[in-house]
C-alpha cells in the first residue's frame, strides 16, 4: 500500500501525525507564492509576544547549533498561505492576530476575525452541546443511544456490542465504530442528509456507520459516531443541529464569528480563509462542504475558540462559567481509553494537565490546547497543510510564556550501533497508512510531510523521539526478538503500526 500524502489523510478529519510520510512529490508541486506577505500591522495585535512568534519558531528537539526559524519563512516552506493565532494568558484572551493571506487570489490579509474551517475541533462543540442536554435531563450519557434516535437506528451487533451503545462511548471514541472522517463535498455538489451519511447511501461518499470492533475495549477514532450524536441530539430536541449548537454553546459564549454553516453564510464568507493544498493551489471552489456537522462542520476563529477554552478552564477550577457544572466538566476532562475524555484529547499530569483537539479538513489544519489548572492556552488555525506549522507556533508561544513542558528541549541521545538501528528500518502500516523508515548517514530517518526529513532520536534502545515534531514512538518485539511494529506513545494519537512483510505491496 503506497504511503499517503497529507492531503489524502485530511479526509479523516483527524490529524494522524504524518511524521514519516514521503512528501517529495508534494513538495515539488509548491510554486512561488503570488501574494506579497502582508505588513504585520494588517493582521491585528502587534506586541513583544507577536514579534517573538514571528522570529522564533522552533523544532521539538534542539540540537547543537540549531537556530530558530522566522514565521514567514516557515509558512512559505510548508506552503501555508495564512495562519491565525490566539493566546490565553492569566485566565484571559491576551492577544489574537493573523499572518499571511486568506486566499491566493485576492491576497487579502488574515485578521483576528477571519473564519477557518475547524474540522474535527467541531467535535468539542458537539460534545459540549450534548453535555448541556445531559445536564438538562434530555439525554443520558449511559443509556442506549437507539432509545433517543428516531430518524435512524444503529444496527445491532450482538457479537461485538452485546450491550447498548451509549452517548458516552460515542463521545469518547470507544463504541468500536468505523468511519474515521469525511472528505467533504465540492461547492455546488448534491449533499446527503445525516441519515444518508449514516446509511452510506448516495450522494454520501463514505461507507455506512456500524460497529466493527468490540465495544468499549479500545479507543477507535470515529467521526461516524459523532454523526450519530448529531442526529440523536436533533431527534430528542426537535431542533436542527446547527441551531441547537448555537443556542447551547456558541451564543452563550459570545462566539460571534462561529457557526455550523455548511455551506457557509454570506457573513462568514465576507472574511473567510479559503482552503489551499499549497501556497497558491486553491481547493476547487475554495473549500469543501461538510454536512457531517457534528464531527466536521464548524466555521470559527481562534479568538472564538479561546472563549470556549476559557469557560471550561473556569468551570474546571470552580469559577463561574456559562456552559457546564464543575462536576460535568470534571467528567468531560477525565481521561479514559487512549487518554481521551468526552470530546477532547487529554495529556499531562498534575499542574500540567492539558486538553484540546486537532482539526483537518480539505485545505485546512488547526490545533487548540489549554491547561486544566492554569489559565493558559493557545489556538492555531491555518488554511493549508499547517499542522506542523501549528506545532512550531505552539512551541514558540510556550517558550515565550514559560510553558516548559511544551517548549523545545534538548535530550540526551542513546548511542546505538548501525546494526541496532538497521533492525528498525522497514515499512509499517496501520489503518491504510504506510510508514517507511530508512537508515541515512548512520541515523534512523522518517519521511515527512514537511520541508525536511525527521530523524528519530533514540531515548532508549526501543523508544525514539522525532527531532522536528517531538512525537515519541516505542517499538515492539516478537518472541524471537524481531521488531514487529511501533506505537505512538506521546504527542500523537495512540495508534499502533504493524511491520509489513518484506515485499508487501
């Protein structure tokens, strides 16, 4: 199976860190950008913090002699036309601004009010909408989801799901469902209804949603499960999902530039970033349309998402909030399988506990993160292949504000012989994705979707960290001592890759 490029995997609406994937052909498509980089003042706030970000983008691991990158240079290297950033500090939105352009045609600058597709970050808003209805007694986290569904029913599977599937399992990705994500539909295309999406019926372009793994035994990301949640919430309230989310989450938080609008409204389009494959390669029509609102349909800004993060931080720390009780917020932020809560990815411990989500739609990539116990956080949204860029921006912000656990670091590398490193070379596969590891100049190298290769730095004889993105993987051995695969254990989803047989396609 050929290695997939970043644009292929965008259809999942969840970013699997593509640290190893070949990008030679993709990078060759990059062309000199047609837009002049806008003056800094056009993007919004200008202060010491924004200037630090402009001059100090950093890899995850700093090696001797390494120098920081300039933001404009990295945007050009990654082929990202525009980026928008918002930073939370001391319990408030401290600054928000944009860099670059909304699209390669108009060359209009990104501003703090520029809307982007949130992609899978939409799931956080969907989870909050669901949990508000739970607190109102209109739906339960732990009862049969089919008892709330009127317009569609989840097909039974006595073998894999002997107990009823619940809303809690849908929100935590533990129901054992298929359909990771959605490729969306071109502007002007005929759109399926949510029920057609769930049934895999034309014009839907994904398969029917069903149970494919044992229920509640593992973490299995499923955008399909969030379409089920979307339909269930509408069925129990009699309201369309977009209106329901606006009523329960967006309006109470004052998220004035946010809407589950697919296609987008004229208001959003007046200051919207168009999706790009590379700097001057616009997604046809400017964006894809996602009728799968619950998992992928939100248009928003980093500043608006910061309001959501701040409200959850307030509730988690016993302060006045607008959405959830402290008890429900604690439940949302309690790690389960795969270090996921209800709608959010969780990381860190103690004072460094964090929550957030990534988002990938066609032509858009974003990331948001906030601390549970500290009033700190950051949101980065891009209108291109900007997930790596988002990582570097977050590390820059972390370095500036003293978030040591997220800042770039120096590590002591475990010395391994050429023979020991050669054991790890080969092809690894998981969920239709292939990873190729090779040996180059005495180092273990992974192909990357970014402008440079990533070296895997040995922390122990079996545990490695990538030098650019900071993703930690742990290799696994069979009974005979041979390498059988690896698992992402830090800074990425807990996915296990299996080593392919020699000569496998």
